[in-house]
C-alpha cells in the first residue's frame, strides 16, 4: 500500500521482470490501464483490446499473436510477458481466460497483480458482476494449483472491511506478514494495525517487497 506516485508501477516492473514468465496485471479502469502501458513501453504499435465484438482486423490479429506467444512459453523461459486486462475482459473473453488457465497449470503464469484493488472491492460489491464471476472462473482454479502464481494487490488506500471483502471476492487470504506499507500515518484513519514499515523511497520499498517474495519464489521452483 503506497500513496499515488510513490512507486507501485516500479514494483510491477521490477518484480515481473525478475520472476519472468507471464505477469498478468488486472486493472479495473481502462483509462488508467492505458497510462500504465505507456509507462512500460513507448511502442506506438501497442494496441488496447476492449470488447472483442468491436475489434478491427489488426486488433484481432494482434490478439491471436498474444495467445500464440502465451502458448509457446515454457516453464524455463527467461522472458517476461506483461499482460494488462480489465476484470470484464478476463471474465468474458473465453479464449484469453482459457490460455491464462493453461499457463497457470503449466507454471508459466508467475504473477497476478491486481492494481487499484480498492476499486475491485467497490465495483465488485456493486455494479461489476464480472469481478464476482472471476472468483469461480479464475481465482479458484488458478490458486488451487500445486504451484500457484504469486498474487500482489496494489492500492493507495484500504480499510479492514475492504480486506475482508477482498478475501470474499478472490478467495485469497492476506496474512499480516504479507502486508507492506509505505507509511503508517496515512492508514491510521482506517484503524489498521501495521505489520511492516518502510520509507517512500523506491529502493527501500522494492527491497522490502523482494525480501518477502524471493523466498516464496525459491521455495516454488
């Protein structure tokens, strides 16, 4: 949990690149997803995929290229694929969901990152049925694998009630030792007991993240 502008995107880039394989970033707002993609690449040919029914032929071909590349990945890969999608795209686009599930079984899906996770809770408990659907079609089958991917939830704000609701929506439990904080002051208003602290500097936050995640990765592989 870090305030806006204090390095959450750097966590995605550094950890995803280090873990290799597929890094799936689920983002609830398309406009913010586009901004995240720009931070990762300056390639003007990168395309945003929305509803499959509205795709042009170049978008359809681009989608097929992504699917084919995902299928070719091996557990021994040294490459990283960063894939950004919305909850509704993941829930409703069967070919994409199927290849993600296949990647989970084949251990090439290494990370699942939920960005702006407080919005997952707010939207999932209100108007976004697809977020509730992911509980059954995505989270349960993926995280019931013998070697599930690492799940990282990023947000600038989170309350105790939100954490409980996130467990309900994802079936993923967050023990206290897994909660990393940018600083205590911003969270005292939510009456949250802090488990770990670090400064707002990118290096300190990334070092803390690595100290928790690297042992898990070594244990898995």
